[in-house]
C-alpha cells in the first residue's frame, strides 16, 4: 500500500531530485541539547507516504557511526552523544522500499570552541 502513492507520482511524471529519488527529504532538523539530554526532531511533509527514517549519528573525532531506523519524527540520541569534548553530526533520510531521499543534517557540540552549527549547554 505504501508504494501506490510512489507509483502514482512516477506515472504522473514527477521530477526526480538530484539524488535520483522521488521522496521528499525530512525538513527542519532540530537538535534540542541540554545537560547531555540530546533529542532530534524533524518534519516530514508528504502525507501520501509513510517512510522509515534512517538516522545516522557521527562523532567527528572518531570513525564511530550509529544508525537507527525509526518511523517517528523524533529520536533521543543521548546514549550516542555523551562526549562533551567533541562535536556530532546527525543526518536523517526518508526511505520507502529502495527509494531514499536526500539528506537533512545538523551539527552540535557542548564545546563552544569547536565552532559548529549549534552549541549546547551543560551545567
């Protein structure tokens, strides 16, 4: 049933994105971070599909990457982001079957000297 809207878009001649997909990417990826409680939120604006969101959490000074597949539009990433001396990048993609959207990313750190997108506070 999830593929019916996708097939309809193909038949209607929808234009593919740069990544070659018809799926809209997540939007407004936001990091809420305070005292090592780190939660990400995002929006998904295509009600005709019910994607699985592929979330990747990367620590900049390590090759460690965690991947979580989730159907909700928020995720507590605190257990993956417990080092206050580094910065993190999170990325979210929508996926339905083999179709994967373009990525939405955000960076954050508790270390204000690292000059990332968002600085967090730990009291």
